[in-house]
C-alpha cells in the first residue's frame, strides 16, 4: 500500500496512524497477536544522489566514483515535524563507489527512490581530507536539535578495511540559519583506539534543553569491543571495557532469510533510557553476536576515574546482562520516553519491544511489527518523538555477496508507538516516568567462583542472579512482574544444570580476538583470527558464571 506520490512525510505518518490495520500471521515464540505493520515512507532498489548536473553524475559513474550497486543505506534519522521534517540517511563506504556517506532526503518528490542530497554538502563528503565525513555508519539527533555524526574513518570494510582517518564525532546544529552549523568536532585520540577499531553506533545523553553543553556521547567500537565515552563540556573522552561488550561465541552464526554467515561482532545496538527518579539514566546495549540485553548506569560511564587503568572489579560488576535470552540476534535499538526499548529481531524480520521496568523474560518481550518482505535486517532504528523509525537494509545479502539490485533493498519505515505497543506490557499507563524503577534480572555475567556456583536454584535463577526491585512493584499488561518472578520454570530454565568446567577460573585476556570468516564482515572489519578464550589466571581471576553452552 504505497501511494506513488505524497506531499510530505507528515501525511505519511497520518496514514500510518489511520489506515494500516494489517493483521500479521502467527508470530511464534514471542506471542503477539494481530499487529499493525510499519509504514514504508521511502524505499530504494539502488540509491541515486542529487548531482549538480547530469554531466557530473555521468562522469562520476564513468570514473567509478559512483557505483550505484555498491551503495548500502544503513541508518536513518529525522528531525522536526510536519513539512519541515528533515530525514537523514547514512551510506558508509563499505565498498568503492560511494560518492557521499551522509545525506538528506528529498522525500517530497516521491517515496520511491528519493534522491540523496549529500549533507551538509558535496564538499563535506569528499574523501582525502580527514576533516570531511569519510564513512558514517550511524547518527543520532539529540533533544537540543543537534545531529551527532559518528565517522568511523574506515572505508572498504569488505576488502581489508582501510583506516584512512581516525574516528571522530561531528555535531551539527540543525536549528541554525543554514541548518548545518558545526558546533563540535572531536577526534578520538590514538591511545583510545586499537588497530582494528571500528566505531559504528552513537547514543547521546543530554539531560534537557537547558543543559545542551553537558552532553555525553557513547560510541560503540564493534571490532575491538569497547564503549568510547565523550564528555562534550570537558572535550575529553575515555575508553570503557567490559566483558559484556564482546561477541558471544555461540551466537556468531546468523541465518537470515536463507543467508547464512558468521560474524563475531561485539557491541552494536545502544540506547540511552529516560531519566529515572534518582536522576540517573541507563545505557542499554547488546553485541550483534548475542541474544542477551545488557545495561549499565550512565553514572558509571560518565565518571572517568572509573576507567583509569586496568578494569576495576567493583566497576565491572556494575555492568549487567539479562539471564534470559531473546529468540534471535538483534540489530539496532532505541528507547522511548517511557522506558520502552524497541529492537529489530534479525531472524524474524520483526520489531520487538521490552518495557525496561519489567524483567527481560519472554512474556515481556513482544513482537510488535513483522513483515518478511519489508523488515529484513533492521540496521537502523530510532525513537523520534512518538514514533519508531526503522531502516531495513537486507544487510544479510550484502554479507554473503548476494545483493539484488533489481529488488527493493532499503526501506525507511515508521510506526506510531501507541499503535505498536497497544495490548502488550510495553503499553505503560500513566505519565512517562511513573513507576520507572530499577529492575535487574541479570547481574554481572562474570563472578567469583563462590558466588557463581554456591547456590544455584533448580530454576537456574540462583542466588548469584541479582534480582532486586525498586519500592514500587508495577504490574503492567497481561504478564505482570509478579508472574514473571514466580514462574521461571515457564521460560525454559527448568533444564538448567550448571557444568562448571575444570579450571574454570578463566578471564578474557586482553588478547581476545574475534574470529572472522569469509572475505569480510558487515558493519565490521576483517580482523585476525584469534585464540578465543584462554585462561591467564592471576589470583583474583573471574569465572564464567554460565557453562559455555548457555551463551
Ligand atoms: C578538544 O580536544 C581536542 C584534542 O584533545 C583538540 O584538538 C580540540 O581543539 C579541542 N576542542 C576544543 C573546542 O577545545
Ligand atoms: C568516580 O569514581 C571514583 C573511582 O571509582 C570514585 O572514587 C568516585 O567516588 C566517583 N565519583 C562520583 C562522583 O561518583
């Protein structure tokens, strides 16, 4: 149901809200019933750019500067409302022939293959100058009207990955006169990078329109797993390490719509939750090669002295991971003002939600939209106002080198949150932050042996799982907290038997490398084959809490 021409996205959003009542067929494990889909507001087979003239475009094609089939759209962002709404998309330089890496859409022309207008200009997108935008995977618009552009500085990730420039952040003020004034620019220093660092995702933490300068950005390094924290006011950054940022070995194999590949990608999806009553926010994150969700208080991340030298055990225990798992790997994610997390489920071609007030267990994870044709591989996902925006890219085909330029590959999809979550435990009654309590079903993955194996209950939720709640006990939706807490056996944990391995006093040495297969890697670079896990075992070592086959 795609009208050929529509005046503005506002109209499209209105349509999405009023006329799409498609019922979806059986949704499998996560058990949602009939759901509306997401509305496609732009789609492309291959993309084209707005060139100054036809001659310039044709010569770019002749010289190989522009190879249409090599341009992959990866992320989407939007700013403003109604007919002043501006939409941005990224096209990282994964292969040669990508003339610009960040663009704005001229969507009013047509939702079918709207041309990309390089942002903020063609000049900014020229290669060869590290002040320019080299290869942007993802962006983030903050509540101060600024577009945070994370430039990986890395091109040709499918052919050796050339790190032609250091990774950097460039922040544009979208409200100014020309709507593209640079208000900050920061290059991550050498000592915070590793040889194969690849920065792909940025989440911005601003505490309100009155404190725009007090912003922090959290940047995901997917191949040398780490979060880079940038403190805008102090103009400094630091590197944060945690075991939970690594790929999980048994979830490094992907099977998406018939495409099978291995990709040991670490931290990938990230989203900053709303401000909680205690003034703190949580950063949610997950590795691409994983089926668990993690989170850490931003208070921990924002304190640079927590990450001075070696990881401090007390600090690493402040990183949490869900014990239960989702049904497949997830791509990008975003969280709304109510604390509801939205994420793409890659094997299911679906959008799912989790109300972060409730435990991360399957009754609280809902598929809220699914379409096997239009929602393949959510590589971009944003919560913008009261809507979820998704960029689906069929990236699995890029991974296995089976691109189909004759099919629609890239889509921008939008849906109102209220429609998506209706009837699920993601629909939060009351005001945005009522009852936003700290719920922790996970606890740190790695613990001292005594805690790890001292008291596992038959359900698998042993005494080593911290599960504590705030003062209020919310019970939303069909499956409230109470149920979730008291029927663990219903979620597949009854068969849990711990198998501590001999010599399980193991920690991940800093030499841990991910292993790459095939010729390349998606949003990630190829890297050396690594030794995997091996114990180095100093006295104060930490241990896998789970037997390795529970990853
Ligand atoms: C921020 O720090 C970087 C490097 O440490 C420096 O090059 C840059 O000039 C600083 N920017 C501002 C606005 O002070
Ligand atoms: C920051 O971290 C250090 C070291 O972990 C700690 O001593 C200090 O109290 C923290 N500061 C704040 C404001 O939390």
